[in-house]
């Protein structure tokens, strides 16, 4: 069976079980169904605020899934054997959930999205795919093309985005960009009014987050910082982790949107705590990557097979999804940017500054930061952060 590309699902967990079950059943029966990865993509979180036309289409799709499951139940012993399992019951429950979906159709929430880079673009596309009306703006207007082709409205200024939206998201490159876009003429703050929400998902320091929050709330708006843990692929898959702090009411209101773009969300308290959590996470990540690069290079110098090094690491206590994902491309010497090295170095710099502020020694992170700084000096900043391994491949005399 074939399912429409616009299938937006019911809830992340229910559809995860449902689509995985359908995929497994179809594969075992040698039916023509998409791969597991495609099934998970099709099963994107259903947004409670989806327009009526999306809910109507979803209702029909759910009925079709239920019909197919019933057909399989009659035709295939495999389905009968799976009765009573969690995944099977989740698939069967799709048909029972249709009426609940119909009861919440028609919300008019409008969403803004500022920033259409490596992270912002796929996050915005997931909101559009879930049926939200989205208005976008980017300092380089050509980067809005994918969102516009997917149905977004494009604004000429950040102010226009805020004025057209109930909640506006921003994914910007660094604290300087986040502050500039918020406070410049025709920026975010200039479009703020009572009740509007601004959610900054950029990675900034706590002081910058507080400055932006104060400017937004002074105009009667509400502010939430929600930096993300995850890079390009999780952004595409709607599997980011949001580290939110600030206005808790806005957090609750924005939660359906965060669920479309992510797999988890945390409310951490007052503004600044989200930034601090993100810096802790990225400091650990950058240090791990530097140590991983050292291990690969030491193994190579010792004459060890690097693929076997990866395999041994993957089976032990230090196994990591990041090592499994980045290891093969590091060995091949390809560094397509999912998380640019310049941003990893920026986060290490901000984490070290936080350590100084709190009188916390961070010698491992400081040593890792020096490697990233050297990589930046060698024009590797726009490569993936795993390209830090390259500075370990050069002779010390060749380094600046």
C-alpha cells in the first residue's frame, strides 16, 4: 500500500508505533511499502492547530490505514499472530482516534520563523508540513526559497513576521545576530505588542537571552528561550531537544509546535537557564569529538584498522550515536556541515566564559577549544565540527 506524502500522523508516540508496525508487517509480507525511515518521516507529529483541510485529509488517511489493517488481519496470518502486541494495537487504535481529531480542527494560530539556515530551514518545513500557516524572513532572502515553495508567506522585515504571527521563532547563528535581529530598526521588538510570543531557539549566552527577553517584555510581548540540542539531521527528522526557559505560559502554548520540530522539550525556569544548559551540552559534545579524533588518529599511527576501531568503540561503554554517525565520514575525510565547526568553537568559548564567571575550572574543554581555534585558523570553520580531526593529522610544525 502507498500513503500520501502529506500524512502528518496522530501523536509522535502513537504514530511511531503505528508506522513502524505497518512497515514491519509490509516488509514481512513483501508488500510495496516505504522503508522504515520513510515510514517515520510520514508519521510526523499531527499538529492540534492544523487547518480544517489538513484534518479532513488526515481523517481520510487514518480511515484508509484502519481499512488496510483490517484487510491484513483477514488475509495474513502474520497479522493475526501479532494481535495483542503494543505496535499492533497502536495501529488498530488509529481508526478510533479519528473522531478526537475532528473535534479540534480549525485553530487559527499563525507562526513566524526567522532564520532559514542549516537548522532553521528544516524546522520551518516541518511546521509547514504539519499544516501551520508560517511567515518567514531571512537576512539573505534567497534562503527563504524552500519555505516559500512549501507554502510559507515571506516577509520583507523581521518586524513584519512578528506583526503577522501569534508566535515567532528565531534560529540565528550567534549571540550578535540574535541581538541584532531582535533590536534593530524593523526588528523583532519593533513588531511586538501585548500577547505576542517570541521563541528564540538560537544558541546564545545567558546575558544575551536576558537582554532580548527584557526588550520583548517591555513591549508587552512574551519571551521564551529554547535552544536546541541536535544538528541538521535531527532538525530534518523533527527529533530536536528543546531546552526552554522564560515565560511558562508561552512554553505551554508553543508546546504543540515544539512537538512538531522535536522529540523532547524541557522547561528549565528563568531566562538564561536554557542557554546555560545548551552550553553545558555543547561543551561536552565538543570535548568528546576532540577526544574521538585523537583516538582515531592514534589508532591509525599505531597501524590499527580504523573501521575496527569504530566497531570496538561501538560495542563498549563509550559507544555514542555521535561517534557512529561521524566516525565513517571522519575516516573518509568528508565533512559536510551538519553543525559547523565555527559554531562549535563559539559554544566552547561561551561555555568557558560561563566557567570563568562561576569560578569553575574547565581544563578539558579549554584544551579542546584550542584545537577548534586552530581548525578555524586553517579555514575549516564552515566544515562540520568533526573536521577538528584534521588539525590532528598535520605536523605540529605546519600549524600556526
